[in-house]
């Protein structure tokens, strides 16, 4: 419904009759080769996909504007993979690489902006904080967007406020399968305040009511604090976060907590970083673990994506990494140790590596790998490689 409103209002919002002006077009290509070797499958997966994205931003007229974005994902050269969500029922012999082909109206919204106020109606990207609870899953070729009405306010005093209501989440599996679109009655609120010289404090409340997958419904209340201090050769940054979650009309009554701590120290050309994250569960009862159905999950708990759903026994993730630059190249190495939050189970460890650089302002290359090793029967040994090339015009 909110998307329909945006499409009907778009011609008026983009009109140049009173104040002539031109809109801006953008074109992006993103090619990715991804391979997966997973012990639970006899055959390896290989996906070779190209995402073409065309976007248009209208000129602003009396505070109103329109933004539209179309994606088309094409399989090139290799399609030996399961695209997930029921997209490729004839390819279930392969591991999942969640990049289905096809077209998608990624964003289409009308915006009104005046001073510190901004209202958007229609299909839009929503990312709150580090995307741990609400994000766009931007790593996948078909990202997650929201049919929503959102209001955002910022002020010189450092106070920011965002409130959004979504009646549909457009998931990474695309519109051709039932798992690709989930009807919602979801409210999202995020308030943050920057204190000069003392960091940023954020409080949030997310009331997720998923009509198509009630088990994903939940209510989450959280608080996050992030700050940076000058130390020797570079800044020391840290963040602390806590959230409490409960069911929201789903099939299982539950309550679970979330904890996270991050610390990073810049030492000249390199940065050392690490932290700990805990997603509460219950080893004695299925379905009572913390849920993060709207998160950008690839950014957390290892790039091999073994923990997209929190295990029943919960998850503790202790991680340490080092990153830096060597000329035009940016590199990163990260090690995870995964254990159950409830009970003594050791899930395994993972090493993540990446190397990236830009070319001629428009082009970028990313090389990336993940290796998950385990002695647990709950998860398979997994190796993933990525080569990604992108161009923006």
C-alpha cells in the first residue's frame, strides 16, 4: 500500500513546472563470482552474477522529490548454486548462494524535506546504527528494502530521531517466491544523542509483527553507546550495547537478551580490533533464542553465514582482527570463536580475509574468503571465496 502511494505521487513530486531543474541519473554494475565448499553437500556451489542498477533522483521542488531504483540480476557463465527461498527447486543439491536472478523495484519513494525534518513514503532502504537489528542486507545482489512511511529529524544539538512504519519487507529472495515478501505491521524507533567529547548514546525500540512468518515477530528494546578517545599513535574507539527481546504474538513465548562490546586501537598504519557478542538462547527449549530477522546478518558472526539464525542454545562470538592499508589496497583479517551461550557446546572457529581497492574513482575490486572449521555435528566445515568488481556512473 505504501509503495502504491509513492508511485502515484511520484509524477507530482518530480514535476519541474514551477522551478525548472534536472534530476540525476545513476548507473551501477556489480559483478560477483562466489564459490562455496560445504561438507554437508557432495557438490560445490558456484554463482556468477551481474547486478545492473539504474537509479533516478528528481530535483527537489518546494521540499518534495522522488527517488526510484531498479535492479536486474543476471546469471553469467555459471549457475551451479541454490538461490534459496524456493527460487531454484531443481538445484537443491548445491549449497545456498542467495542471489536469485530477475528484476526488482528496489526503491521508489516520495520525500518531503524541510530544515531538519524528512518524511519518506514508499519503498526505501532502512539502516539503523550498525544494522544489527535493522538493515538492508546490502552484501547480497538483491538487497532488502521496506515498504514504509518514515520520519527522520536531526538537529544542531546532536539529537537525531527516526520513526518508521512498514507494511511489507522485501527480502533478498525476490518477489517471485513467497519467502521474498513478508507482510508486516512493524514499528521501528531509533533515537540518538551526540555528546561533545563524550560519545554517542542511542536507544531503540523495534516492534516487529510479521504476518507471513509469525515466528520472526518480536519486540526489542535496546541501548548502545559508542565513543572514541585519543591514545598515542591513533584513536581508541569502543562501543557497548545491550538489548532485551520478547515474543510478539508468535508461536513460542520467550525472552532473550543481547550483549555486545567492541574495542579498536589505531596503531599507525594498522588497526587492531576485537570484541564479544552474545545472543541468548535456551539449550533445553527450541525456539527461545534471540531473533534478528531484519538485520544485515552477513556483517556479523562470520562471513561464511553459518549463524543467520541463532541456534537454540544461543551464540557467543569472541572475535579479534587486524586491518590496514598498503598503498591503494585495504586489507582485513578477522578470527572468530563460536560457542553456545547456553550449555558447553563449541560450535567452531572462522577466519575471514579481504583485500580491496578502487580504480579511477569509478571502479572497485574486492577479494574475499571465509573458512569455518568445526568438530561439532551441528555445523559443516565451510569454505567460501568471492571476487567482486563494481563500476559506478
